[in-house]
């Protein structure tokens, strides 16, 4: 199975259908991997619509969008493995906040998950100046304050 996945990804790259340095958001806007991993303060939330724990985290964030009060922190909701259509249906069905919808990044082939060696989802990856500084399977305001405390 793993060999088949590697073959499919490599064939997509060879055919020019997959740019290994770019991903796209729901609106089809290209987002370079350097943008995702290069912000001064950033959080990557790696998730999938077939993961019940991921959906619970998204529902919690959607209900209590506390991330918006932290200025200067860029949040990307990196979906791995789902098609754009699946994510759009989920976002519509659950009435995801505009702030969350705008931060959704499509990683259908798991390129970013591979880059950060993600082995389980949901995963939050905290970045400072492009470097991973912390990782967790859940998110609290205390974590945000602790990780980015020196920057406030």
C-alpha cells in the first residue's frame, strides 16, 4: 500500500499535476509551503474529515474561536487526504466560521504531514520563525501562552 501511494505521488509530480512546493486553499489560491511553515508565529492543525477526534477539535474551535484574540499568530487548518468537495460539504454542513474556512489548506497527498512526520491526527504543530517548537494532539490557551510567551 505504501509503495502504491509513493508511486501515485511521484507519478503526479512527474506529470506536473502536483507541485511539491505548493498547496491550495478552498478558494483555489496557491499557498507555498514556505508560507505555511515560515511565519514568525504559526500553528498548523493537521486533520481529516474521517477522524472523529479531528472533527471534535474543529467543532470546539468553531464554537469558541479563541485563536482570533491572539494577534500575530497565523493558523492553518491543513486537511490531509480529503478532496476539496468533501471539505466544502463538511464546512457547509457544520457552518464553519469564515476565519476557519479561510485558513483551510488542502493537502490531498499528505505532503505537509510527511514533511513534519505526522503519525497521528489531530496534531497541532507550533512554529516560531519556521522551526517547530512544540507539538500536541489538543490545544489550550495555556499552551499558546506558554509557547509564544516570550513573543508577547
